[in-house]
C-alpha cells in the first residue's frame, strides 16, 4: 500500500493529528510539498461555500501561511526577503485561500476565521513577491480592507504594528517615500481619533519612514525627515519616550542634508550638528551626542563646497573633535582625510591669512598624532597641500622669504615623521624656491639641493622640470639637467635589467 504522501493526498482526518506547517517542514522533496499544497488548496476551493468542515476552517489558514513562506525556497534560504520566481504564484494562492475564508464567513460558517495573523501573512507575501510597485499597492489595499472591516466590528482582523510595518517596507522597497509617509500620517491620525489603538507608531515605524526618504532622491527629502523627527519629539514630550529621536534618527537628518543639492544645505547640516551638541549637554540627553559618523558627514559636505567659509566651519568641527579626544573620548578622533579636506580647500587661497591658518591646522594635527592619535597622522598629501599654499603666496619680498622658511621647516617635519615626498611634493618645493627667493647664488644652491634629493629618490617629474627651467640660471640648468639625464638613464637601465631577469626566470 502506498504512503498517502506519495499520492499527494492527505485526508482531512489525518490532518486533525498534524499541522500543515509541521508537514511542510518534514524534509520531503520540495516538489512533493508544493504539489501537495496545490492539491490541498484545490480541495478547499472545490468545496461549496458554506460547507467547509471545522477541520478545514482550522487548517486553511495554515496552508495559507505555508504558501506565504514560499515552499519553492529551500529551508536554508527561508529568510530571503524577496521571492525569486514563484513570488506572484504564492501571493495569488494566498489571495484565493483568504477569499475562501471570507466567503465562508459571510455564508454563516462561524468556524471560518481570518485573523490579523492571516491577513499579515497575505500582506507579507505580496511585499516580498518581487512585484515592486504592484506589490506595494496590493499590500496597502489589504491594509485598508483590514481597517475598514475592523471599523465595522470585525475585531479579529484589527491591523497591528506588524501590518503597518510590512506595508511601509513595501513602499520603501518600491522607492516611493511619499506613499510610505502617507501610511505613517494615517497611523498617527488613527491614534489621535482613537479609531485603532494598534496603530501607535513605534521607533521602528519611524525608522522605516526615515530610511525611505534617505534612499530616495526627492528634493524635499531633508524637510520630510525633519518633519518626521519633529513628530517623534512631540510624541516623546507627551510621554511616549520609546519614540523619541535618537542619534540614529539625527544622523538620518544629517545625511539627508549632506546629500541635498539645496542652497544652504551645508549651513543647515552644520547648524543641526551644533544643535545636537547643544541638546546632548542637557540632563538625560547624552544619547543625542554626535558620534564620529555625524562629524564625518558634515565635514564631507563642507569639503564639497570648496569655499573658505565651509573650510572655516570644517576647522571648527575638527577643533571640537580634538577637544573631545583630549577629554578622553576615544570614539571621536579626527581622521587624516578630514584634515586633508580642510587644508586642501584653504591651499587654493594664496593669501597670507590662509597660509597661517593651514600651518596652525598642521601643527595641531602633528601634536595630536604625537600624543597617540594614529588615525590623524599627516600623510604626503597633507604636507604637499601645505607646501603648495606657501609656494603660491603673493606679497612683498620679506613676506615671501618668511614663507619660504616655513616651507623648509614643513618639509623637514615631513621627513622627521618618516613620510616620503612625492613628485608633486618636490615640484612644490622647486616652485617655492623659484617664486619666493630673490635671485642670487643662494637661490641656485637651494635649487641644486632639492633637485639632487629629488633625483636620488627617483621623483623627477614634469612639475620639477618646469620650475627648474623657470628658476635655474643657464649654467646651473645645464649642469642639473645633465645629472638628471644620467640618473634617469641609470634608472631606466636598472628597470630593463629587472624586466630581463624576470623574463629569464619565467622562461626557466
């Protein structure tokens, strides 16, 4: 006698003894499970309306639940958020089973109950079906139907937080932040009018809505995020402390403004960061203290603007971070890239004030590094930008000579820190020598010194040659070019020898 599973039939009498969900996870081949589910679904649909037995009324929601989990996905992949190929088929199967329960209930069968859990399974299967906007629309329709039925007395299908969360995620996944926001607004309205006490938004609900705006490219995303955070603050002040703004929600707001192309976005992000710092100092609000991510986002936005005002704002932020680090906050350490961003912007301005500012920043950076903050160690880009700013300085000869002395000191500091100069670094040292020093023997000696170092380290580049042509006397130029040519030829021959050696080894 064949096992009933092999016949794809399992009597309803046997089903009284086991659960469908238990059967579906017994480890039998997936195709057998699916075929069995289809048979069971067909059996339910074939029964005349009003004639489902109590056993069938009990087991039908279980069959729906198994369809909602998509039996086509292997058990080891059951947590996938999007169904691969059969998502729509599973959603439609769930639709048929739920409709059958609803029709049975309308026919007077009190045993047919479609609970909130069953409706949530249907919403979820649509949200994960991979049908994008269509799925989100259908998920919202089901939610509206639930609320409508609940309002007329069907208390067993009251939409709960899970219902709303699934629909919010569906709209977020579909890339429609406006519709997600509408669901959130509707939830708050339902609570205020006391039409559904299960619609009270929690922190996760707000976070889903915030994330929807974050991944959108909508021009008003920052303003929408601000509105949501204002709602959270109002609810918190009314006594619901579980939904008060957090550092995560404020970082969402900072990210929205730093991504924005709106005029004044940088200033707004800077002001929000300052407000966070101010609020966090109030009693019981330390959890809103900006973290390293908060500072990084605003500094990055300041660097995008490439103007002096933004650079000054960025420097103030870095100073604040330095202060926090010195007070013992090891989580707030300015990074090398942060200093480089500020210095690079200031270096584009050839004024004496900017040069002083840059040296001040570099000095703070070096001291902080020497005090143990390895994350802020100056690199070759840091020093090259500082040298570039001084090499371009305009002014009197006295001003230029002072500037050159500072470039030499900066160059020496770089070497003391074990940082190797690049071709551009040497190019800027040659530029400083040519532009800042008066004509004479001393100038030629300094040019010789840096060309010799540059040549020895293999850092001869176009910029070096260009400034050598502009600053060296004919005699010195001829002498130095000859030496450079010999060095380059030697380096070239060395590379050829290396390549030939590699070629021989490969052949061998």
